[in-house]
C-alpha cells in the first residue's frame, strides 16, 4: 500500500502524521501531544481526520495525546473491498485495535457523525474501558431508532436510502473531481466562511482516490444490511458523556436528542444555535470552550 498523506498539517500546529498498522489495516493517523492520556478523535462522512484540526492543538495543550485516524476506507488508510468490510462491529474492532496500539492508560473518545455512531456502540458494548465520551451531532442509537419512525426524520435521512443503490451514489459524488463532496459542506453550513475552498479541496482530493467513495458509502450500505446497529442490549452508557449539537443540522433533527438521559444518566448536553451539522469545524471556538470546561486537565 502506497502511503500518501491526505493532509499536511502546518508545522506550527504541532500535528504530525503517523502510519499505524493494526487489526490487519494501515491507518493514517494525525497525532499531537504525548502521555498516557489518549483523546481519540473519530471523524464522519465525507470527512477526514482534518476535521479535528481546530481541536487537536488545544487537546494536546491540555495534556492529552491526541490521535485522529482516518477511518478505514478514508484518505490514506486501508480500503478493504466489500460491503461487509464496513459493518459496524468491524469498525468498532478498528477503534479497539487503535486503543490497544496506543498503550494509553486512559481513553476519551471524541466523535462526530459516523465516528459518533461507532463511538456510541463502542461505549455501550464496553469494548475497552473509557474515561469519558464526547458525541457531536449524532443521537444515541435508541433515540435514533425512535425518531426514524417519524416522517420528519425519515425525510432528512433520504440519503441513507439513496446510498443503497449500486454505483450511482459513487458516480454522482465523484463527478467533476468530487465537487459534490465540497458542496456537501458548503450547502449545509450556516457560516460558509468557515469552509474555504482550500479546506474543502482536501476532502475532495481524498474522495477522488480510487475506490474511496465506494468505501465511504459502504458504511451506509452495511448499516442497513447487517444487524450490528440494532444489537445493543439495554443501550446503557455508564461513563460521563458530553453531547455538543449544532441546532441547524439539515440531516438530523434536534428532537433526536430528546430522552438521551434515559440511557446516559451522566449526560451534559450543549445545543449551539445557528450552527450546522459540521459543528466542530464551523464553531471551533465554542466547541473548544465547551471541551476545555468539561474535560479534566
């Protein structure tokens, strides 16, 4: 596998790129800081570890060793073939393997979008001990199951069903050198100035790699075609959990946060009005202030 870096962080950021081989895959991991206290940051669709560029230096300053992997199929990470290679249980195994590879004594998961789907299941199933959990703009799976019975959320989730069609979603997102990937950010964003073309081009370039869009979309195909997402027992999360939610999310209704405390007793929820789904990129100052106030030093 040729190791081509997807994102070259500026030297002033303190962020480097490492290649970590584990669980039979090679992961392109942005790293910062040092120590035995790990903050593992998981990105979503159609993002990269680049989406954590505003949080990583702050977390390192707080004393965390920060790892932000490109999940399997994304960027320079391994891109195995087949829909079942992207089923949720396997994605969770990847995170467990990264935790093991880190040798960390404490682990905090910080996750957005698809990364948050993985993080919820990791915490619920207690795959590895976690100190804290941070979720951004993805509901607890029990809340998601409830809300998907309502038309207002089904209508917003149209893309999940569109992604089940063979080859067509890849062709549509890949046309004009993945220009639709760039539009996915700018169209949904409230503060579009946070998404200059120079930043969006990083995502488009990564999505244009051979097989990348198929891998990225296979997450959604595997989600509906396997039982992994539904096999969560009582759904309880027994660690302190922070949810940060951009209220202007075009894909996930704010009502998806209702009742989360039934399954997450130690919950703190921060709703950010006037902020889109891309919360940590669009409102980094607000998100960082919340993280700094909630995470222990």
